[in-house]
């Protein structure tokens, strides 16, 4: 059906591939999260200063 690999072997290889990809790209995901938090803080500060002006 799948050649020489059994279904459990394919599932195991798929899980390892996904986990490996997440491990490799984890720093990129963390940097994106930090950047988003910084943008939210800047936006919040800008809104607060806007409210104080008016």
C-alpha cells in the first residue's frame, strides 16, 4: 500500500518531522511573538497619550 513503510512508521516519521520543524523555527516564532507584544505596547501608549491630549 505505502511501499516498504508500515503505517506506524509513517506516522512516527511524520510526527518527528513536525516536531523537528517546530524546534528549528522556534526562535522565529518567539521573535514574532516579542515583536507583536512590542507593537501592542506602543499602540497602547500612543492611545493613552492621545487621550491625555484631548
